C-alpha cells in the first residue's frame, strides 16, 4: 500500500466519522431508574433533554431516595450514550480496516 492510498483511506474515514458524529448528536437515548419512577432522556451529544418523575415519589417524604434515583438514572444514561457511540464508532473503524492505530 502506498502513502497516497493510505492518506485517501484516512480522509475517507475522517469524513465517515464526521457524518457519524453529526447523526449521533441527533439521536435520543432514554433510561429509567426505580422501576420506572424516574425516566431520563439524553441526546447523543450528551445534553439532557427530559426528566420525568412519577408524582407518587415526589409526594413522599424520602427526598434522599428521590435524589439517589435521579443520580442513578443520569449516570446510567451517560453510560448508555457513551457505549452506543463507542459501538457505532467501532463499526465504522472496522469497516475501514482498522489498520491505522493511533490515527484517531
């Protein structure tokens, strides 16, 4: 493989990664905590879009439980978005041969 082919492959991969990044930003991911008592939605660019809290747990006296559930839900959605992005990135890198370590 000559250097020109390698550069062309790198540019092609860069374009695909840019498209993937833009598409991923538009996606939404949702998770729940406390058996559905709290639901959070986050975009692919890690912006919290929505939080839904079951009114029954708001009226309760256990503020600490509500806070813990909210923290658990937000942490879970962050993990979900990161894993999804990693999986999609790996697919693109794999299709391109993946023979360019350290390039990205």
